[in-house]
């Protein structure tokens, strides 16, 4: 069983829609939760990260963590065609010696004009 | 501020040959990480340097892979001899504080 599960998609939405991207995980030791965006043939770009449970907002993006359910989400409001990319969730224990990121497989998002 | 750079962007080698990948982290970042994505799989951790020291190399697949970080600056990842299953995209990331890891564009390695 993978430590992090993520639906690969693709997820197709019209421009302006609210997008919900999700990951589940099995390791309760994870404390930091990240979302990366990756365009084709590029490296992952850090969008935002949260610590433990709760919400974090940055512009059109909102990240939510529910540690009790081992479930994290990324919401994108007013989606744009430029948001079309693969979105990767990643998480870490972030203790000394355990700073490695564990990734989901990524969800491909397509926003049509 | 320049981001993480990797060289080459793409390498095609034959099975049994040697390849060396290079990563230049963001200036001032003490933490440097190598990750790999093989076809259809998730990105997986290989190892972590703090300055020139290996902090965690639990993800290195076998002893055909050798990573070094000279003087705590750039890092190289050597694969010798390369096997078909080593094909994939190799990413380097760096961070100043541990949480925010910034990734390079990756090196696409094809072993034929």
C-alpha cells in the first residue's frame, strides 16, 4: 500500500470553476503537507505548505489538512487555463533525519477556456 | 535569485555506461536533496545532504548510485554501470529551512 494516494485524473473543468484536489495518506507521523504544481517537462513548483491540521489561504489557493481523517485538499477558486498542470501533494515528518518528502502520483488538471 | 539548476537536461546512454548528473542548488541553501521519478510512478526520495554531509541516503536504490557534494555547494549523482531500470527523471531540490524544498527542472535519463 502506498503511503500517499492521489487520483491521477485527468480532471477537466471549465474556466472559472472551483477545483478540488485531494490526497489521502496512511502515516500518522506526517506533520507537514505541501502542494506542488508541475507543468509539462518542468520541475515541481512549490505552491504552499501547511503544518498539522487546519487551513491556509494564498490568493486563489486554499489548502486544508484533516489529520483525523488523514486527508488533505487543495482548492483553486476562479480556475484559469494557466492552472492546467499536474498537481502533486507531498508530505513529511520533518524531524531531524526525516526531512524527505513523500509524494502522491499527481493529479492532472485541465482548465478549458 | 537563480533557482536550482541541473545539467544535463537530457541524457541518453547505453546499458553498462556511466552517467554523471549535476545539481547546483540555490545559493546559501545548506540542504540538498535528490529525487527520482520513473515512468508511471510517483517522485521518490533518494538522498539528502546537509552541506557536504549525507544526512539520509535511505532512498538510494543500490551501490551503483554514488552521490557527492563538493564543499557543500554543487552535487553530482553518478550511476555506474547504468541499467535499463535507471531510466527516469532525476530531480534535485534545495532548501534553507527544511520545509520549503525548491526543485530544479530535472534531468531526463534514458538508458537503452
